[in-house]
C-alpha cells in the first residue's frame, strides 16, 4: 500500500476482526463480483432457460470431483473455458444452481451500515472469515450516470460488477492512517470446504478457488499466479490441520 491509500487487507482485519495476538495467514480484498451459477446470469439474477452448464456435484466432494468441477467451470486453456476473455472480477461465485451453498451465502444481507461492494477474505490459523466494508455514497461514474456503491442484496445486481475508482489522498499528513470499519458477513468452517485450487488461464492462473461440499464455491482473484498459489497452499494446510 501507499500512504495515499487506506490500510491494507491484513491491517484492516487485525484492526476490526482478529482477536489480540491472532496472526493473519493471508487477507484479500475483492471488488467486483461475477456469477457462474446455473440458472443465473453473470450478475446473479435469475435467468430462466439457461440450462445446466456446469453439472451437479451434490453430496460429498472429493479431490477428483472438485478438480472436475473447476475444470468444467474455469477450463484449463488460455480462454479459461469461456471462448472470449472477459475482465476477471475480484470474486467469482460458481455453482450448479441458485440453491447452492455459495449462492445462498452471498444472498445474505450484510450488517447494517455495510455493503457487499468491498469484501475482505481473511484466513487465520484457526478460522476463515468473510467481512464487508462500509456503505459508500453514490459517485459519478461518467457516461452512464451515477452508481450506488453501497447497497444491500436487494439491489446488488449490476452494481457489484466492476471496480471502485482509485482515489488519491485518503490519508492526510500528520494524521493516523485511514482504516474504514469492516464487519463480519459470514464465516466458512473447515468442514464446509472440500478443496482449494488455483484456476484460470493456463498461461496465467491467478484465481484461488474454494470448493464447498456441494460443489459450489468462490474464486478469489489473487492478481498474480504466485499470490493465488500461496493462498491455495495456505488454505490446504489449514484444511489438513482439521483432519490431522
């Protein structure tokens, strides 16, 4: 981070969520959400007649099933399985239908005063939390009008897709670094997570995909292959700790 920015992900997690002395294994902000969920469009809105694109992985998900689910959704080639590459959002929700666990989790309302525009994912040695940033005022996005950056799930839709404009000068000289409050949205217990793998285009896989027991899950954009690999490796070690 630079002094013109708010505190980074790890520092925000320590300030607002971690217990005293609780270390952060990794923390990541995601901005912008896309959906690859059967029966939904890319904004997570119902779209009848889409058909089944990704197949079902109901029941207990093993390593082989998890790998197959991710290959079917994200592909293994340069186009990520989509034919035409689109900009990768910070978070991709995937699953075999609107009733899947991942889609249900992101439909839950955020805490009062917060919105699902900015999502903070935090792994510590003992728990994995998903937090959200404060509700923000609408800003002028140029051609096309104003965009409401703070919202509940009721009007999440298209406002989730995209990234927040970068601003300069969030911190003033001589003042404490700005740290917007974050609040817990939902948690993922070890038992809920079946696997964690790096996904994305073969030449540059930058997403860390968390596969839940029903085959749905979340792909987090790590920005660099090394970042995604570190996240996935740490998450797998966290999961082994529960089974060992």
